[in-house]
């Protein structure tokens, strides 16, 4: 075999010239080496002499796909050895590969694409060409969550908004870094933070104040014949486009909503690229529940034969799930349930609460948990329902008791949790039913003569509801309090709220101060007056729990 030199190309050329003269003196393996060396010489010469062929070879020599469908990350993933080749032949191959690498060293490197797109897929929005992305950071999209057209935007507008958001995030990050250098444990808001808070409050108060008379007439229906722009948009595009959101709220709040949409779309795109979610995956998109068609929020572990349908039909009384409208109609014709199983422990007006034992009514409670998981992110309980009691709130009419929401509670909780999981159905949200469920859970704790607290972690909506409830309870207690000294222990005993929750709420209201080695509770009259004004404006609402309507005794044992 020819000796190695500093230049691989010259070495292969000289070996090609010497091969014919020495062929008679070679061993049995020489013809194989000779043919391979000549082949490498021809490859080297063609790469030097014909750049057009070089580019063609560059295209033909693209790396093959791995079984996962992606290009191999390095050349070591490609197996180019032959099981019949001898040791000498493998050495010659190594030499030939080094020769060809020398010749290809001046070729431009191929770019690796970090995002894999399936160009056979298409965005489901009618009229969309799948170009652009809501985040402004991707060239294509394949889901409604990233579709600019669905959000009534163009791809260029999304890119402009993305640049604007990045600038704002950099400014906020710089401000936070500046504040963190001078931060103290009990630092009061700076003058700049106070001014910013006042500006935000002013922007939110001035909602629709910038609308001209012509714009108001455009967005409002003057008679039965003419349609407003949102109504015309809804009739034209139905559910294939997002409703027009302008002039519904302040520009500040609308921009916050747009940022949240873009962030959620970016998170979904990252999960799609990582392969954790795929379009067409087994996730129920909508359910038909009584008179309502509800869009789901999260994945729920329904059986695969039901989950892959994308749409589920659920009986609103017994919570049995079905595959089609026909099956649901036949079921409703013979379903004898008109209210949840168990004992009715509370009734006032049309509102009732039923206590359902997970051990006695296992199937109903499992179906209830599966239904709840469609709207809860942190819920993990599906089938082990026997250690729990379920308190199901319903609203009655002439057709039956319709599910409003529920909360579950451990029969024997060592940490005195009075709620394990709580849910208000989407069609009853923002109507006061969530606070009713929370108030009812604390009413049960009062009857048990215990101090209760919800099990953590709380969902985002659950945390908002509980903080609002604790704030209302404390302000009501302050309003009715006539003494001079307030004790957190007394507040806890009277309201059944855990002292830890009371302290965190007082801190958020800036009503707890540390002075001369003691913690003092401040009675902020401005907050109390604001709460009282809202109470008067609300009037005698029926969305309150009446303790006298409760017919319940704490269960003994399991």
C-alpha cells in the first residue's frame, strides 16, 4: 500500500500511478485495493475538475434518515462498512475517506434545520395557508393556537408585535435587576412603581373613553336591521375566527391578553417540536353536556376509544359518557336519574347540595372526576374515590337538578383539609357559584368545630377564588368588629379559616405590620368602605349560603 504523505490528494494520485506497475507483485487482496483506490482517485479528480458535478454530488450525498425520521446528528451514525471487507480494505477506505474530506473541505457546510415541519399538514382554519405564527418567531403553523388568521392578524403584524414584546420584556427585566440590587425585606413601593400603578388604574378607568361617536355607532346596533361590526364578523366567520375583542376592555388589558395568547402558543409550539404533543393526538376537544357544548382545557384519561373521537357526549345527570348524539338521545329517553345520588344536605331556592359517598357511588364519582379533569390541570385523582366524600351543587328547574360544581373532601384528613378538589363548571363561572362552594366547605368545618384549609396545589382559578373569598371574610369581620385588639386566633376560630391563610391575606392587603417587636393588624378603613359599597351595590343576592338551610351532621367513621 502506498505510504502516507502530508497531502492526501497527492498521495492517492501517486498510488494510482504506481498500482499498475506493481500489480504482479501484490498479494491476493491487491485487486480489491486497486479498484477501490482507483475509484477514490476518480472521485477526487471529478471533485477538483467539475464543480457542477461536485454540487450534484453534494445534493446526492445528503445523509439518510434515521428510523426516527430526523437526519443523523453526526457522521458516526452512518454505517458504511461492509461485512465482507478485509482489514486492509477498511484501511484503504479510511485513507480514501480522508482524501475525499480534503477535497470537500472547501465546500459550503449544509445547514441543519432545528424545526421539523410536515408540509402535508395544514392549519384547520378555512382560507389559511399555514404561513406565519402568532408568536412571530416561526415561519409556519399547523394549529389554531398559532394561526394569525384565526386571531384576525397577518403574519407581518405578528412579527411586529413580537419585536415590541421583546423590547418591553427587556425593559422590565432591566428594571427588576435594578430594583433587586436595592431590595429590602419590607421595602415599600418606590415612587416610580406608584406612578406606574396609578397610570395602569387610569388606563383601565378610561375604557372606551377614546371612542369617537362614529366608532360607537359602528360597534353598537342602532336598530334591528343594521348589524354591528362584531355581529357581522360573527355571522360571516362563525366559530372559524376569534371574536373581535377591540373596545370590549381597555387597551392595557387587551394587550395583556394578547401577550398571554402568544406565550401559550409558544409553549405549545415547543411541546410540538419536542414531540410531546402532535396534531390529531387523543385529546377530547369538546363535550356535549346538557344544553351546552363545552370546549375542554386539559387532557383527561378517558378510555382511548372515546378520547380519540375528539368529541364526547355526557349525560348531565348520571355523567355516563357516550360516543354519539344518537346513543345519548336513546340514553336520555330511559335514564331515570334527575339529580346526583346520595343525600341532599342543603336546599335554598333552586340551589341544592348533595353529599355523595365515593364508596357507595363509585361509578358516579369516577365519572365526575374524569369530567372535572377536562377543566383542571393539577387534578390526579380519577379512580381511587372511596376515601372521599363529594359535595355536588346543583341548580333545579322543571327538567331536573343540573350540575353547577362540586368539591371533594377526605373522610379522615390528618392535615384538616376541608377541600381536596373544587370545580365550577365553565357555563356557571363568574356568577358567584365558586364562592358559594368555598363558603359551604367552611360552613361544614364550622359545624365540625375545626379549622380548615384547601389542599395544595391550587389551580390558577382556584387560587384567585380563594384569595377573593378570604379577603371578603376578613373585611366583613373587620366591619363588624367593635373591640380594640384583634387576635388572629379569634378570627380563625370564628371564620374556620386557617391562621396561615389569614396572615397571607392580611399581608396582601397591607394590613399586617411589624412594629417594636410585635406584629400589628391595621384596620384599613378605606378597604372596608370599598367592600361595603360593593356589598350595597350587589344587593340581596341569592348567591350566598344560608347556614339555617343546612341539614347535616358530621359523618362518623367511614
